[in-house]
C-alpha cells in the first residue's frame, strides 16, 4: 500500500471498517507532517554559509532577539512603561516553546500548554496576567480572582495503570499498602519542606529560582542526583519512584538520575499559588496552550515583532549591531539592526554561537552550557472521540503508567459548550530520555517519519489500541532538538551564568536558560529584569 497523507473526508468516515485490522492499516496510511523549528536557520549558523549583502538597515533603541516568553515579557514591560522605541526579532520560531497551531477552528499547543497559579514571589507573572485580563481581581493578594475560562476544568488528569484508568497521575488503586504509605510520607515531607526557610530567612525553594534561599546546607543537594537523594531518604516504592521520575521527565526533560536533587525538590516544593475561585493546585490552560498568552503578550507589547534570525551580534562604538537572516518563500535576504542595547532572548547555546565576545562575560560555552533535552510534540486531529474504558472519563491530561511518552492532552477540554465538539486534537508529549541528549538528537535526525509517528502515538495506542489510527485525520509532529536546559547535577554552580544574569551593558540576557530550568515564570522573570535595566537607562 502506498504511504500517503491521510485525510478522511466526513463522508468517508461512516464507511470505515471498525476493528483492529482496520486500525492497523490506517496507521500504515498516515504520513505525519514533520516540523523542525530552527533547522534551516541552524544550518546557516553551523555551516557558516555566506549570507547575501544586507538589503536593509534598521535603527532602534533596543533590539530584542527572540520572541519566546522572555523576549515577549521584556517587550510587554517596555511598552507598558512607555518605552516604545524597540524591535523584536522573532528568530526561527515566533513564541518559541510557547508556540501553537490550528487545524481550522481547533487550536493546539506545539510546546508549553499550562501555567500553575503563580506563587507569591512571582509578582512579575501576576502583573502580566492582570494586564492580560487573566487575573481579574486582586493580582498581588494571596488569592487573586482568575478568569474562570482559564482555570483547568475537571476532570483534570488520569492514569492508565494495570489496564484501568484512575484519577490523578500517581497509582493508588491496586497498589500495595506499604507503597501507599511511602507515597503519603513523601508528600508530607514535601509539605514540610515547602514551609521551611533557610538560614538567610528566605523560602528554601522559590519561583523565580533566584529568590530561593542560599542556605549552603540545602544548596549542597545540588551535588547529588534526585534519585540518590530519594534513596538516601529510604524511598523505594516503585509507584512513587515512577511518579517522581515522570515529573522530572515532564518538567525537565530528563530522568531523575540526571537531575539535580535541588532541582527535583524545587519542582515539588516551590509552587503553592492560590486563587479565590479555584483549588490550590489548580492550573491555567487554554486550547492553544501558552500560544494564547504569547499572542496576548505580543498585543500588549504593541506588536513590535518582525521576522528574522540573528546570525551575529557584536558591540560597536555606539551600542550593538546584529546581522539577521530572513528565509521565506522568496528566498534568502539579510538585514542589519543597529541599536543602543540588545536583549538576547534566544537560548544560550545560540547566544554562544552568534555573540562575538561571549567569553568577555566570563562565559565559557564548553564549561557552562547546560545539556539540552530533545522533545517531540505530536498533534493528532481526530474526527471523533475514541471509545473509552469505563473507569475514569477522558481528562485534560491522560498519562500511561510506564508509557514511553508523557501522555496526551485534549485541546477542547476547556470547551464550555454543553455538547463536546465532534473533532478534537490530542497532543502527545515525548521527552527523549533514557539516552544521552546527543544520541537522542541523532536519532531524531535519522528517524523515518513512521518511526517518529510510532513513538509519538505510543501512549495513545497503549490507551486505545491500534484502532486509534482509524480516528486520526492528520498527525503533525514538532521536533525540538534543543527544547530545554536540563537542571543537571551541579547546575546551580555553573560558573559563567551569574555574569550573564548581571550583565547591564549594551548586551543584556533574558531566557529561561539563565535559571537552568525551563518554566514560564523563569523565562518571564529574566525578560522582566532586562526591561527594568533598559528602563533604568
Ligand atoms: C514541549 C515543551 C512543553 C513545555 N510545557 C511547558 C508548560 O506547560 N508550562 C511551562 O511553564 N513551561 C513549559 N515549557 C517550558 C518553556 O520552555 C518555557 O515556559 C518558556 O516558554 C521558555 O521561554 P523562553 O523565552 O525562555 O525561550 P524559548 O521559548 O526557547 O524562546 C526563544 C526565542 O528565541 C528565538 N531565537 C532563537 N535563535 C534566535 C536567533 N539567532 N535570533 C533571534 N531569535 C532567536 C526563538 O525563535 C524563540 O522565539 C515547555 C517546554 C517544552 C519544550
């Protein structure tokens, strides 16, 4: 059978044969659409291909290089404070890891998809969410009032364990008593640590991370892996260890033996935002994931974005000069941007390539760059909801115990219409752990489309069987080879990082990489700090 793009017309849907064989053959017919943001631009950078002579010169006060959450936060804050002489250069992907897409009316994320309720320390996020209308009342109070439409609706999540769905993502039903007791002990300990303060009076684990206590006794945890710490504490219940490892894969793109114990505890102990109109561990989400927030930020920033990717960035007598590449259907062009200051809101591995004197900041790329986790995000347009096992209904997040992926979210979950739409998008997340990031990236580059599809769909086929294929109208897979920095063992003492955080000259830095772990609040924090530096003059 020829492999061809698989688009089932509405009329054909009713004639589909049901059953496993049909499902199998449908899989054979699906040709996924593969997207690799940054690949084309990356080739220019890596191979140092020569660019055509610049055909345009842009002069501005501030150039923001990158339109991810960090770059957009800087842009929003500058615009809000009346500093409007700036340009945002998108880089290879507008909105970066917060980007999304659409199948007609159906929006879906191709990266980040939720936001926890911001902590008390995350005043920058509270201010932003208030400006965007997501916090409707009392943004700085312990319990702000949120737009109900953004608060994750029930049923929130479920886990497929021993062939049965159960609520939540830690196995409880069918688990031996000693394991349950150990799970409870762990979560009680998390609660205890969450309320502790270090010798400097600060909370041990805060978001943003830089506001955490510097108490050396706790910082010492950065010298061991989270797995080692758990073993030291006597945690050995397989279900608990699976859950904790899942959380590390889900938030950090790495297994717990690769993650700093400090970062592991940060995941569990740093959050704690509350809402007047939601329960304490509620999440904020949108059908298109954080793309919705990013678009709102872009609008609130006065829409100063334009396409282009910086290929080089250097200091000049009057400020900075960036040489940018623009790739589009008409071919390749280049342009220069001259500015008084640049906010480098691209990942640090890119900054280290394009900035001519990165070592002048005391940043040694070989020594200081983090390992980057490769990810796949797959969006499956389904023509109708597949049949479910009876125990727990389809939830926003659906996870398979010991699954290869991190589960799948349902894009229409927040749909407040009484009748759920017939079509929806299942977004499956896969962090390529279990091998080194370099090996995983090699695999991503070499893998055939059907191999990528098999991995992308593995949790869905575990949940619905091979016949899931007959529901799929289209599959789009986004490959993010350097998706996020892994908070590896020792990441807190990365030598050159502090200099980049503190930089206050013509070049400023703003990206989640400065924190060493990739979450919205951290990215936004660095964008906010860069904007404050510009505003100070
Ligand atoms: C699959 C996935 C799911 C995630 N889910 C969540 C989630 O649900 N919640 C959450 O809080 N976090 C999540 N994250 C973490 C997410 O990375 C952060 O929340 C945040 O979006 C990072 O923003 P950033 O601005 O630091 O970086 P990025 O998103 O990496 O943005 C970098 C920007 O720089 C640009 N750029 C790159 N090179 C150049 C260049 N040479 N010149 C100019 N610009 C350039 C890019 O185009 C991009 O616009 C997820 C991450 C991934 C990979």
